[in-house]
C-alpha cells in the first residue's frame, strides 16, 4: 500500500489486490491543483499493466475536468476500470459527462 498527498485537499491510497488488480482510494478534491501528483502516484501501478483498476471514491468531495481526464487516461491503459462508492456530486459529474457506464460506476 502506498499513500500520496496530492497537495491541497487530495490524497490517494493504492493497494495491489492481486497481480492483475489495483484498488485506488481517492479523497478530498481531485482537480487541476492535485491531479499531477495523484497521476504520478498511480503511474507505478499502471507500469505493471494491471487488467483491472478499481477507484473507490467514497471520500472524494470534488472532481473537475482534470480528474475526469485522469480516470479516462487510466481506463485507456488497462483492461477495465470500476468506480465504486462515488459521492453524489462526483457520481453526478460522471453521469452528466456520459462516463458513468463507460467507467463502470457501481454503488
């Protein structure tokens, strides 16, 4: 497990569940001010080419377009992405952008 402080109000914790699966917990605000540090924190896990990445967003209070871009970037690099426990505001952003189904948003 590794923790990354994205600066400002963002934090990331990642856990390798199996050689093919990584769970990333994001909390705070994933925005233009924090996305690069969070991206750098995720990168080592993507280098191992996992087939599945789970984003747990239960503690993510805000996400702007740079956060959406990061989720899409990860989705394009792995077999599948699943979004779990998205807060209502983050879930709404994903629904409005049409990404809820594409990114596998679940409760």
